[in-house]
């Protein structure tokens, strides 16, 4: 049997994160103040973020040292395995080699602890005692709960009310790691109380939960806020994925022709791709593909513009592909991909033509996930199914052309808390949604103004 699992040791965990900003031909446009439209400075961010992360957010240093205390915690599960999906290849009858970087082996079951651990560390170092955050389906909340527990920080998670009731086991995980998790909107914040007064029956939204978490952080001296995707420093923390991949590809004596990641806010894909982007820009790197749902087609149908990071216009403006902050995606099961915007660095790469984007319907992604589970054995997260679908499509193209390409995708998480969604798929109760152009145009009409021009 040929080796098909490429395993590194904790000593192989990178000593520095790679910062793509150093290699981009233009600076990443700055975040802007939601009220004035002017670039935000460190003073604007200091009430809710520690200085170290504020510096990383605007850094153009190519390498940012990973503190030993962070590497030690990452070593609880890292390096993550690189696996060649030989059973999937066999089933497809493709000459392509398909590999997946398995980020589902983390304690919370996804790539998110890679940044959660780093963020908890820097907050602890800054003397912060407590972190407030929001979570939708619960992946981020549980990752941060785990990380805060490692560094003896208190953690409060405002979880979108509908998910709080639909996904009780994510909440159980947060409690297990010592975090407090409450349904949002809550009566604990002014933002929450105002919404409940107007609409006591509301099921909540990510935008509302963000408002509550930010208010909590801004009004408590000992408390900061943490975000699980989109920001530059989050993408940078995720580059341990691609840096490990390079070593593992060398072990496999192979090199990627195509790199694929699913994209919600863009961070897991950024982690996989960013260390390869310079090669691609220089004309000798892999094809880079972002995969998103047709129901939330930020890169494929959105606009490159300044927009609010949240849904209600309280968070800073970011220069990114967006469907408009008021865009409400239909109820697809890939909760982590239902974000109206995209990381500014990822957005720039797409604008530059370095990063391709593809969109798939929900049912075809679940079909791919079920095939993966029935060949490789692991049940993928609904978000991850998007990357798998794309990898399968590319592998089948190779079957037609006879090309033996090397395809690598990021296995961003497992689906053990998403089995109700699989039940629905198997019972043929899942739906595909056609997204009318008018809906996108309606929310794009509400884009705010910034005082910084969008680069062309
Ligand atoms: C949160 C999440 C995503 C989407 O977030 P990105 O920032 O785009 O990576 C994808 N997959 C899983 C499993 C997630 O939990």
C-alpha cells in the first residue's frame, strides 16, 4: 500500500504566521469608522481589542512570530493531518490526486481554534479577564470557549436565539469548557433589551448578537471582544494550515495544481491559500478557488465596495466583496457561509484575478458530503461540503481530459453537530434557492459611503 497520510510532529508547527499584506502589490484598504467614514486608528479599536492584535491587523511584516505559549496550545491537536482521499479517488475513477487538510481534528471540530487560541493568549497578556463574543451555529462560540478555558479567561457567548434552541449540543460544549452562553437578544445588554421590547418573539440574528457582544466589551473595562473570521489578523492566524501543508506536500513528493476552500468570511480558505498566493501572482503557483453557496454568493455576485462588517451598521466599514449588510440569506444549513461580506485580503485577491470563485447549490454540496462520508468515512460540516463538491467537479474534469492533477482542499470541519441537516437531506427535505437579482440590488442600494476610495 502507498502512504496516503502525511503526518507532522508538534515541532513542525510553524514558528511564525505568514502575513500576506507583505507580498500584495497594494496595501489592504483600511477599515473605516461606521459614523465618519474615516480610517479607524488604534484608539478606536482599543476599547475592544488588545494592542497586539490591533498591530497585527495593520501589519505589513511578512512573518509574525507565534508565541511559544500559543504553539504549546496549538500542539494539543496540531499539526493537522494531510490525507490523500484514495477511496474517493477510486470511487470517482479519476486520475487526479485528491488531498484534504483535516482541520476537523481540533477540539471544537474546525479550523476556528487556530485563531481562538491566539486571540485568547493576547488578551490574557494584555490583562483582560473576560471575552465577549457572538456565535451563529456555535462553531466560533465553542472554539473561543475552549481557548478561553486554556488561558483562564471568562467567556460570554451571545448565541443567536434560533440556533441556541436548534443546536443545544454546541451550547453544551461551551458550558463544558466553562463559558456562559445565552440566547440573543438577551436582557443583559441595552441593545438586546431594545430589540426585545420592540419584538419579544424575535429569533435573533448574527447582527443583533454582534451588537450585544460589542456593547458588553465596550462597557466592561475587564472585557474585550473577539471575532472568528474576516479580519486580517484572523486570516493571518489561520496560515498555520497552509504552512504545514507545504511541509506535508514535500513529504508526499507532490505539489498542488489546485487549492480549494469554502468561504464564509474567508478565514479557513485564507489559511490554506495565502502561503501559496505569491507563487500564483508570480505565475508559477496553483489555481486558487473559493467556494460559496449560491444562496449567499458574495464573491460571485456581490460588489467590491466599503460596507459595514455587521448587519446593522455599528461595526467598522471594510473594503470587501459584499451583498450589502442588509442582505438576509435564505435558511441554508451551511450556517458559517451565510455572511454578507468577505475578508478584505481575500476580496482583493479576487478583484486582482488571482483567486477564482465558484458557487454551488445546497443539495449538490450535501450529495458531495454524503459521498465523502461513504468513501473516506468522515462526516463533513455543511460548510466543508462546498469545498468537497468543487474538488469532485475538478477531479471529474481530470477524468475527462486524462490529466493527473493534484487537487488539495481544506476540510474545515466535521458535521457531528449538523446531523439534523443530514437527516433532512436524506429525507429529501432540503431545498435549493434561486436568488433573484433584485434582492441583491435592493441590499446593495443601501451601501454606506466611506471617505476612502475603493482601489481599482
Ligand atoms: C465558520 C466555518 C466556516 C466559514 O468560515 P471562514 O471564515 O470562511 O472559514 C467554514 N467551515 C467551518 C467548519 C466553519 O465552522
